[in-house]
């Protein structure tokens, strides 16, 4: 059970005690004491050490019990073995928030893990919250407080909060940020997360008025669904960017379905981040590049970007980079082109990119930028500024800042070079205008703004009416059959068909035959042509064992086909329990798709959509969403695959019943969400007939959790 | 006709004249004079200006004719209109190398282009070479000479040459490089390239003993095949990296085939760079990141990398980044693990990434690095160095440098942070050890080293025996028929079949029928089942107009099929000239592929390989190579696509005749190279039968150049 006690004492403590404060400058307990004193923290600071004495002009108390009020937060930098007793003391002293900076816990092996568990028990008994152990603490640059032991100076005050699973990354980010004059609002190092984890801190940090953007360095997520719902609430107000590492750490999933083979570890993370509105960065640089843009720029209303430059080469580079990031060059309005013409020499290029030529003055930069921002065809502007031959980049920066501040459209500056542009860098940073050293990085930041704008627009969409699902009947059917099934077993196909039918998924007419004669009789009843498929819970992939015959047109073919299938299966899989052969009405040809679902260890039911058939795995033409899906997510996965896009027709391929596929996908996602008892479920293929004729599950399988 | 006169005077001038030298500090002619004098150039420097006077203690000559020997190079910074007469004067003075820095030429419109052409005429008449116009000149940091007008200081001496189509990018790169202490050997700004272009300068720059790596900023390539052959000679000795921009500038090709639709502008560039051994960078930062690694590190013998870190988080990030870049974590040998164990505390992680813990000393860094480099399972090492809590990063850098210098394996350092690592940065740069601020960038640099190593290994492969091609017969067949064909017309299928047969490409038996009765008679002769296909040069995509019937098993089906096809085609395409219906022996099913070729405007014949059928375009499962292809390139495109990889079999898909496909691909590539008269050629599908049964061109089309 996660604790729900408030985290407020961590973020707004009236008094802080350092337990393990030391006067030895080589000790971490010295560094922490120094930082607390030097960081200008307005609350009370107390030092505790059995040795007593004084430190930075303050008395060192021999025990926490002697430290006076106010006191909301203790930070422990003492040997791991002493932590449990000290937590007891803290609890008795009335503390409800403790940061354990010390290492020597879970990261060192089973003994350390047991010690860590003991700490959690003690904390729970006092309704006390813990950050750490094995962390570097936290920083609030606005409160201000520096509760880390890192060498000074700490970060400059800023708009971006950083939450990290890794203390080493925190240290590197603080140093890097200081070196680049990149300000932070809050920084929290979570360490081993015995109690407080990445999800717990989202809300308190989002409530910080100085924080405009949250950035996360994640090595994993504990409780995926709770993260998604917490993050989704926050991203409506403030952007969240995550760098999730450990992509290749877990190896492949032990699953038997195509879905399992295709769902990389990261499919669920990607689907979860998309639903939560969390922007996923691929590199650390990208994360902080994006954070500045998101903190300082309004969201663009569209993807049409204007480029303003004083040289051709960088303009071409920028245009490429915009296209690579899914944006495009705005078609400038006639009015804008005329105004630019009046402003610029005849040899200037008025088409987008607008090349003002090397002679461009600061005033020309400012006036042309204003013209572009006034053009309704333009949703945002990238200004390119190589060291200008005739003027300083600083003068150009000063000239354009007021124009940018008065605009409701985002403007991002690519400052090219290093030494000759330093003055411009400083002006722009002070003015909160994002600047990047290369057009490629500026384009990537514009793309993050676009992603954010489109996410906010999606939130505005009206919800669709609910689907008609007979969930109660499906649940009772399942319960009635469950006892007869072994853990990890494949569901009998008949049961699965009934379950899916309760969710409104269409299945072609079929029946089970136990002899060639029965097969012929049933084929006659269904009308030719028919398909024959082996019916065996032991054989999930029927075609691999030649257990499927399609397009049988007469009674002889059915009778001999029955015998053939039984023989094939007996040869390939002698131990398989065979229930018989399913006779199924052949459907007309159509477009074949796969719908798959599995239980992701972090995020629960995850649905896959893609092209049907055995090659789906290899073509990687698949898309994922968490179950149950929203209508918007259904459209996203359909349009995100070629298998989905071609449903609307392509060359001589007639349009298929896209609406029926979309409906089946949504219904399937509710089924997957309602039956967490199923490790994997797969419809492969789902056949989409021509428009208006529906979509049918031709083959299906599901396996119970092991 | 390109000039072949030597470029030596540009790169090793004994004397240089600045024409347009000025004493007005706001003029470019002042900047150039200043840079020449201040750059410590050892040769003669002369100034020319009709106004005369003196500048930097030198006489200013009123005309070039008066400047004394030695004089090999003139640089012009005068109004465009005065350039032709001045070139005349230079020619008469005996100059054979001129840089025209002035703008006002082709970049300003038709008048400027005419002026530029006039300059070229004059230069040709004197066998004089021109760089520019509209460029910023050149720099050699070792000679040394700074023949640009950019504000000082210029770049530091280094190992990397930079060749650029854009002057503004040169200015930005010089400033950026100086700011990052990144040294350059040579820099050449090519401007409008009226004469000397990117290909011309490759050889002279590669001959510079100080240049270890060539970097190119390209907006296009003039003569693609010459670039490929020049660059291929150079990359055997020195790495070349290209940043090619203008990716989206050209719009789509005006072609009718699938190949045309799929071959983006960049397919040919990618194929050309691969053949030439040029490494293609996607961003400017990547190019210079890679350049340092290539200049300073030995090539790795494989893709197994060890990570040495003092913290877990950055190790995970680095492991991810390596995987993303196609490398993997080395499995350390037992011996190495035991040595590490003896070196490190018990809680250290000895699996790769090797996490020495935060307490790691400079000596531990050095000894563990040595252990990893000695492990035969390790091909290269990434050392991760966040600001270490107990030691300085500078001390670690000092400790590991001797180890790195004694190793034949590449070592790359990820220095995390900014201010606390500056001393380490300086040590490593001075020692020529590449360091990067984030593990992601370090991994990308290791990938560039790997690419280079694998390219050098490919060069060692023994050539394959030549193919038996009847090129003479194909050529004479083509010539005999050519006169009867209109420009842009589709070749008659029968002719194309004969031509491809000369190249040894297998075609299924077939014959043309002009009536249902003829069709039946021919089907009987070929044996059932047969396929019927409309024969019309006006219909390249037969199935789009329902002009194909497959799998016809009896005479009735053939007779009615004939009529059906003619009716379908008449309805869909009433104006088409119909030659009849082709009756073709049905082949067994197999794996269908597409072979396509088109004429790329820069690089000539370009061959595409991918999955056959109408959906090939959408799945983007295609790969490209220049024609004719090497055997290595054939394997590369086959293994680079799923369509090619599955030829070796997949699940219940039996192996197909991969050798026959490879042979057909090579033969097809020679055909495409030998017939530049054909704008596009396509075999779709090429059917690969089961192994040993061959690969047959089932449908083919080719169109003459318009």
C-alpha cells in the first residue's frame, strides 16, 4: 500500500535538520550543512551529530530529539546500519518527512534490501514519508533551499524542474546547467525510491508556481497506470518531458503471440506517454532544448513555419530540419511578400526561407520578423543569425526581442557560431527567447512545441458515445469456464468466440466437425466455399503446422481436407489434443489485419494494431495504445500504419469497411482491459470486407496468465 | 569541359595579391588584407587598389601588372562589374589561380549569371582556375594563411578540413570551432562554383599532410559519378564526412514507375555516398563529433563495446545509446571479470557496463580501462565521467590518457557536466582523445568509427568473377528498334524481353495472341495453367486496368478471359493501342520482388530492390544502389530489406532461390548502366521460385528518355 501522507514538508519545510552534519570538509555531511547555510534558506537549520560541537556558527545537537522547533524535514547522511534507529528517533521527534542520502541499501544486495525494507516499516509506523535512500537530495532555487551535498554553486533559478532516478545524472545536470546558464526551479533525486517515487512527486512539483515545465530522467516506472493518470492531469496545465532509459535492459518478453514478438519493451512506454501527454525525448540535450522552448514560447496553431535568415546555406539547412521534424515551410501571403519587398534589396529572396542577404540590419531583422508574424499563413518563425558581417549578433538580438515579446506565435532563434554570438545569447536568455546553436536543434524544439499544441487541441475533442458491450454476460461466461482451465492454457476457441461476441466483435459462421462426414454435412449447411481449420487449444499458430485449408469448393475436397489436416497436425505435433476441425464459411477476400493485446508489466493491457498474416512481425507496420482505447487513439493507431491507411483504398485496392475495423478495435480494447486474466489475446486475421460489409475475426486465440 | 589545370597555386602560393585591398576598416578588402598579414603567411603579400597609397606598411599598387614576383594567387574583392577586366589583367600578369570573393553574380539573377559566364570564358582563355565568386575564401592553419575577410581570430590549427558550399556556414563554423577549441587544417568556401567545385578540391585537400579527415557541407553535387570515383579513391586513405542539405528542395521526380515514386531525392545520394565510402552526417554537430573521433581513434575491429562508469544512471543511458547506434555491449571474458573483481569494491557491478561506484579513483579508472582494453571480447570502450564526488575529473583524465595512447582500440570519453569537467576537457583535447558532453553523442561517434572500419574491411574483399552478358547483341537490337520509338515512349514488351534475355535474365515462356482462338491454341501448347496479360505499350500498370488474369486452368477460361481483358482495357483506357494478349505459362507461387532502375540527375543509373506488387511503395521496404552494382552491394540491398531477408525462408515460408535473385539483380544493374537511354526500367514482379528453381521476370516495362 502506497502512503498517502502529504509530501508538503519536503517542498515547504519550516525547519530542516541535517543528521550526520560534519565539520570534516571531506564528508558529505559537511557539504550538505554548507549548502543549506549558503543557499539562503529562510527557515530554521539544525545540525545533529553525536559528537556535538558547533558548525557554521550553530550548535550541533547530539540527538534529533534536542533540535528545537520549527522542524519539518530531516536529511540523513549517516552509515546505513544506523538509519533504522535514527528513523525511530525522527518519528518520535514528530518528523513526517525524511530524506535518506546515505547509500548501502538495496543497491548493494539482499542485506541492503532488507535494511531498506526495515526503514520503510518504521516510516509507515509513524506515517512518515521517505525520499531515497541513496540519493543526493533536493534543491528549490526559488524558496530557496539547497539540500544536496554537491560542490557549489548550485543551479541558477529558472523555470524547469528536474526529477531523476539517478543521482549522478543530477550532479551532471546541475553542473551542465550552470555552465550553460540554464536555470532550474526544482531538482529532486529519488534514489532507490523505497517510498516516494516518480509519480508521487509529480503533483507537488507541478503546484510550484515557478515551475513551467517538468523534466524526468526515468530508468523505469513502478505503477504505470497511476503514473499515466497523474501525469495526464498535470500535462493539461504544464508540459512534462521524459527521458526514459533502460530501453534494452529487459530482454525480450516470454510470450507466444505475434503481438508479444512485436511489442518491444518500449511500445507500452510510448503508448503511455502519448496518452498522458508526456513528451518523450531521446537524448538529454533534446530534453533540455525542448524544456526551454516549452517554458518560454506560446504553442503554435499549426505546422507552417517561416524562416528568416541573412544567408542561403543556413536557410536550406533549417528547411531540411523542419521537414525532418514533420513541419513545413509556410506559403507566405501576397501581402507579406509585398511588405518584405518594400523592406529588402532586390536580390533578397522573398520566398520562404526569407533570405535578407548578408547586409541585413538589426532593424530589417525586426521589421521582417514582424511582417512574418503578422502573416496569418505563418504559425511560427525560426530566425537564423550567423555572425552577421556588418552588425553584431547582439544588436540583432536586441532589435528582435520586443517583436517576439509582443507576438502570440512562437519564435525560435538559431544562433550560429560561438564567440561572436555570446552577447546575443545573453540578451536572448535574459529575455526568455529560446536560442540554439544549430538550425537542426531549433527545428527539433519547434517540433516539441507543435506536439504540445496538438496534444492540447486533442483534449478539446468531444467524447464519443459509449459502445454497447455485454460485459456482465462475458464475465459470467468466463467465470463459469475458468475453473476447468490450467494457468497459462489457451482458451477453447468456442469460449473465446462467445466472449468476443459479447463485445460485439463479428465472427464468421462456423461449426466443429469430428469426422469427414460431419465436416461435409456442415459445409453443405454453411454453403461452399468453406475453410477447414484444426481445432486444438495446443496449437495457437495453425498455419505453421499446415492446419488450415482455404477455399474448398466441394464435398470431396472437404472430406479429404479433413483427413489431410488431421494427418498434418498429428505429424507436426503428435502430443496435441485435437478437438476436431472447424468448418467455416469462406468470406470474400478483403484486407487482413491483426488485433493483439497483452499485459504489460508496467502499464497493464496494451493493444496492438497492424497488418495481418505471418509477416506482420517483420514489416514492423504496427502501432500500440493502452486499453481501453479512446476513439482518438483508435484513429491514431489506424492512421499510424500502412495497414490502417490503406483501409480507405489504394490504387486498385477497393476501400474496406474502416468504420467496422475501428469499431472492432475499440471493442477489442475494452475486452482486453476487462480481462486482465488473459496474458495475451489475438485476432489474426481480422478481415475487413468492402465498405459497409463489416470486419470479421477469422482466427483468434487467447491464453490465461501463467 | 571542366578545366584540368592544377589547383596547386590555391593551396601552396608563393605570393598572394589582394585586389581591392582597402584602408577602410568597414570594407571586406581591409579585412582580407589584415588577415593575410596577421595570419603569419610566409610568402609574399601584395595589395592592389587604383587609389594606391600604403596599407599595413606595404605599398598599394595601382594595378596587378605592377605587383612583383613571386605571385601565384589573386583574391578579388571588387565590384562585380569590374571583375572581367581584372581577370584579363590577372591573366596577362601570368596568374593561374584567382579567388573571386565578390558577390553580385549568379545569385542575383540572369544578368549576374551572364557576368559569371563571361568570367569563366576569360579564365579558360588563360588556363586560369577560379574559386567563387561569392565566397569567403580559404584558410590553411598550418601553412599558415588566412585568405578570408572574416573578423579574427581564425580557427586553431587542427586535423579536420572543411569544404563548404555556403560562406555563412564557413563563418559560423570558424567561430563555433574557435569557441570549442576545435582545430581545423584547411577551410575552403566554394561560393557559386563557376569553375572549381566540391569534387575538384578533394584530391588537393586530401594530399595535405595535416588533414586527417575531410568534412563537406554540400547543397548538391554537380557531376555525381566523378564525385563518387574521386571520393572513393580518397576514402581509402582518409575519412570523408558529408552533410548534404537541400533534401526537400527539389520536389518529387516526374516519373511513372513505382521505382520513381519510391526513389526519394536522397536515395541516390545515400547510394553514392555508401559506394564512395563517404559517411553521411545528418546534422552539423554530428559531422564535427564524428570528425574528431575519426581523426584521433583507430578503427574498431567489431561492434562489441565496453562501458566504464562510476555511476549507474549514465551507464544505462550509454548502453541504450550504443544499441540505438547498432553496437552492443561486449560480453566480458572471465579473465577480465576476475581482474576487475580484484580491483573494485564488492558492491561494484562487474557486468558490462562496469560500474566502479562513486568512490572510483583515477588509478582505478586507469587500471580498469586497461583490463577492458586487454579483453579480446572488447572492440572499443566508452569511459563515462560525471563530476566524480571524491576526485577531480581532470585527475581521472590525466590517469587514463597514457592507457588510451598505448591501445590499438578506440576509447571515447563521455564527460558529463560542464564547469567541473573543464580541466578534463582540456587534457583530453590536448591528448587527442575525443570527449563528448553526453553518452548519446559519444555513442554516435563510436558508430561512425565502426562504419569506417567496416568500409575499410569491405575494400579488402576479393572481386567476383564477371557475369556472362551479351552486351553487343543487346546494343544492336536496341539500335535497330530505336528509330521507330518516340521520345518518352514505353518499349514494346517483346523488345525489352529480348534485351533482358541478352543480360541473362530469365523470362517465363510466353507468346502473343490476337484472338480468343489463338489464345487457346497457345495456352494448350504452353500447358495449363496460364496467365493472360494485356499487351499494350500504352499501359505500363496492367493490373490497374484489370488487364491481367491469373491461374486459368482450361480452354473455356482462356477464351472468355481473352475477351474479358480486351473489354476491361477498352473501358478503362479507350485510346490505348492494343497489340493483343500475352499468354504466359503460370509459374508456381514464390516470392515476388521488384527490380527498378531510373536515371538520377546527379548520379545516373540507380537501381532499386524491394518487395514486389503494388504495395511496395507504401511499405518503404526498399534499398538502392548505383548501377552497375558490385556483388557486395547486391548483398547489401538484399539484406537491407525484409523482402530480401525472407528469401532465406521464414516460418512456413520456404527458402527461395536467393542466388538466382542476386544474379538477376546484378545483371539488371548492368543492363540499367548500359542503357542510359532508358529513363526507367522495372521488373515487377521478379518471381523467386523455391531454391534451385530460378527467378523469373513476370512483368516488365521500360521507358525511353523524353
